C-alpha cells in the first residue's frame, strides 16, 4: 500500500454519541487548523444533519451511518464535479460489493439508490482559501438498521430492509472510508470517472417527471455533463441541461 494512502488511513477517527452535524464538526476543526487529511468524524446521532441545498437530513439514532471525512483534493478546482463523482462511485462500488444482487445507482447528483429506493446521500462542502482548494468535507448518511421507513418517505429504504442483514455500522464506516480514500489517492482521470458515473446514473435513458415552479414535464435522462449538469431530451427532440436546484424531481 502506498505510503500516502496508509497515512490517510491512519488519520484519527473521532467517534461521537451526538453532534449537530458531522460536517459542521469537521469544518470547525479545519477552521481551528486542527484537521488533517483522512480525519473522520462518526456520530450515532445528529441534531441538525444537513442535506443538499440547506435541506435537513433526518436520521434515527443508532440506526444510520453518519460520517464526514476531511480530504485534500487530487483535482484542480475546476474539476469539483469530477471529485464529487469519484466519491459517489467509491461509495456505490463498496455498497454493490456488499450484495451482488443489489442494483446500486447514483441519483443525480449525490443520492445513493438501492433497488430503486434512496438508501443514503452525500453532502460535500469545500474550503477555498484564496484561489486554492484547500480541503473538502465529504459528508455521508446511509440508512442501515431501520426495519421500516416512515410512511411519508415511501421511496426510501435501508440496508437491512434490502438485505435482511443486521450490519455493524462501524464496519461499514471503515470499509467506505477506505474505499473513498483509495479512490482519491489513485487520482483517477476526471473524464473517465464521469463516464463511469453515467453508467450507473439512476433512470438514465428512461423518462422521468420533473417540475419547474408550477409546471410539470416529462423528459428522458440522457446523462450528466462534465460540469455536473443534468442532460434531458425532450419529446420535441431538443436537449436541455439543468443545474442542481433548477428543477424538481417528481417521485413515482
């Protein structure tokens, strides 16, 4: 194993009973200059877990994997989406290895889908100092031990529901952490990562309902561009690219 990768894997893993957000905790350590690449925060419970674009991540205490990893970047700042893609692929790859009969996909941009239901999600927050991409904090939440999901989340699932197996959460933390750091240490070529991302993109080449404001429409998902735009093909043959947050995905 490369010396650099071993150093990352040897970085501390901080285990907490409860915290507002593992990403917030990691950011505070970065601000205090007490963080290092590979440092990982794990908590049994979050009181203010964060999702994409200010959304709240709700978890059940002691039943979800809640972690954040501090990393330095193998890519230049213009390749931020390629970094997101590399991390997403590492997680999806690890989960697929857990159960061969699972269908693990990535829903644009950072949701983890198992057998057509959401099992988890990522939130990556970047630390830019001057013109330098100093750090990123990779936050991950995965439903692990839940035996049933809330009625108001009909398209969500857990690893236990999909497998019937009661996983050990810290074993998953160790495995996912190693897979992410190994992928990043390899400094994969950005365009190759984006091609692989498109290969497991949820509902690629199928029609999906979307919403912009009060208007709903159906389009075929054809892929994601190198800079992270969702590419849709409309019934009239035209192609439109959308940034995250510009359109709303309609489940069902």
